[in-house]
C-alpha cells in the first residue's frame, strides 16, 4: 500500500478521532478493587524478567525480530538456514547456530512474496544438502517441517487477495491487520491445535520481506507502530517468533571508525523498526574503505586466512540493537560457498588487546596517557614475593573451554577470546580466578607469553596434549584432561 493511503495530516480529523476515543472508554479492563487482576502481585511466583531463546543469543522464543541488510547479501538464504536448523531433528543437525545453542525443534512457517515456489524450494534444498550435509531422506524430513507460502506461485483459488500485505489502511482511517494476516494467524492456530507434541507445532515465522509484505512505507510511523504492536501480541498469544527480513537504502554508508555502533541507523524506516522488535540484526559484506595508500580492509586477519575468497562471499552478522538479556554481542563471520552453502569462521585471538570485531584497533592506553613511573623492585623484594601457582588457572581455562563449546569434539577450533569472554562473564565477581589466575594480557608475545595470561594457559594445554596449534589457531585434540584442582 502506498503513501497516498496514509493517515491525513488534518489536525481536526485527529482531534475528532481522539475525542471519540475519550467519549466511549472501554469497561473490559476497568479497575475493581475486589477483583482487580492487573495488580503486580498476581502470578507473582511465575514471573521472570528474562525471555527464553529459541537460539541462544540470536533468536528469542517469542516476539518479533528484524534481520536487515543491503540487497544480495544473503539474508534470505541465511534465515532459511536458521529455519531449517530449527525444523531439523537434533540428531540430524549441529547443536548450535552462529555459536548459539538451538533449544528444541519445531515447524517454521515461511512467507515470501519475492521468490516463486521453485526458487524457494531450491534454496532450501541447497541449505539442507550443502550446508547441513543431510542425506536425501533426512533432507525431505526436514523440509516436511517447513511450511512455505510462496504467494507469487499460489493460484487464485489458493490466494485471492490483491497483494500479500499484512497490514492495510481501513475505511476508518486506521492501520489494521489485513485479511492475509488473519489467514496466517488462523493457519498457525489450527495447525497447532491438531498437534499435541511441541516438536510438531509451528514455533515461528520467517517473513520475506518487509518491503514486499508489510503493506506500508517504512517511514509511516503509525503503521509501523500498529504493525509491531500486533505482532507482539500475536507472538505472545501463539507462543511463536516472527522474523522479518528488512533492507537498508542503497546509499547506506558504513563508516570505518564505527561500523558496528552505526548499524541500527542503516535500517530503512522510522526508529520503531529497531526499537519495537526484540532484536535487530545487520547482515552485510566485509567493508573496504579507500585511503591514500590504498584500500583499508575490514577484518584483515580473516582475509589473510582465506586469500582466495572474494569480498562478496564474506558475511558479517551483528546484533545492531536488542532489548533482551543474553544477546550475542560479538560479530560472527560466514563464508558463502557454491550452491548457497555457508561456512562459519572465527578470527584468531587478537594478541594486541583489540577486539576481533574492531575494524580499527584502538590505541593503547600508554599512547594516550603516560604511565606513572614506579620504583624499581629490589632483589630482596623479588625474593620475598611468593611465586604464584597458575595450575588451577589452567584447569579453570579447560573448564571454560567446555562451557564455551558445549559441542566440543575432535578438531573443533577453540578461540582464546571467546573462552576469555566466558570466564569474565561467569567469574565477574570473583577477582582471584578472573584477574589473577587468568589474565587477558599476553606480555612477552606469542612465543613467550606472560605466566598466568590466557595465552600462557593455552600453551600449557598444548603441552598437555589437549590442544594443538595450526596457523595461529588452536584446535581441540579430542583428549580429556580432567582438572586436578577445583577452581
């Protein structure tokens, strides 16, 4: 629906509508002291401030989410992969997606007004066969749990509406759910009513895309507000997630100094597109910024590891904005292979202290502010100083590897920065393990790291035969090395 159908700007019209609303207040949720169900004490024991995840860090079990990016960046293929992972039986897929644990399985409804039936089914086939490496029989089972509504290919009898818009501008000049939205809701409700097993119910929706299916321009504020408010209530009532593919303007600029912090501003539309959903995730290609000496490349270490991969086949996924706890705050990197397959890759640990997601390493504090001089320690001071036993720290690091990688198996790559992040999160209030037994500073470099640093503990695990190092990356050998001390 075009802007021409937008709400008129006549202030008299708005005043009349507001006066009409005040003239007839509803009594359905009026406050009655003896029966008031809106008091906070109701259901006190069942209350929880957290929201469960369908995929840890990336997808809430209930609520709306927007995954956005420029055209041809692989958004549709990425979310079809996500849907297939959720729909697959646990024994037929990896336990994680983008590093987050997949919690349970279920059916997923896919709405598309951009791909015809052969194209969307072909995309799914490439995902289950080439990315997930499922056999033909297993691939058919996975796809039997994906409900595809390809509106472009549906007959007039199957779909008799003029378009696939989920919101419409009514005769009362209010944006409301369309008949298409009503049919989507009915389909989910009736399917789930016929299936008692939670794994056989529809647990979420993937909508491709906001441009072709929302029914309003992204800059229409009232329509956007009504849309997400309805989706929020629908997800709450049906217990599902609703993931929407969004777009950025063609001329969207990615600054070199802050490519992550500016991500939310690139999503096309009013601010409600990023504030109303549970999560807004950007999907884009690695960037190259022009400089006098030549191009400055984002994630240069990743380019060095895969010199034959073209820039158009490197994807960066990042949570631009979120209003729930437990969101993955680190960027994830994917490589697109032939026939729509994805490979997730990790950057090696940045020994200079810069985050792996930083496009431009920050200057060290020593450059910004000179350190105060300290008196040199005497020989007697050094002799009197007790020698710290870091063995328990190495055992603690081994435990954190198991927590960070619950699917730990032979030849699994183990990233130092991810393990250190897990340790800091789990031991934030325990200074001894986090700050003394294990530190992030490497000190003497890669060949001779400072005792007690995370790099030093990884080196101890190499000597124990737990890890092996190949091309600056660590891999789990497959042996168990039970800690001798309790950290």
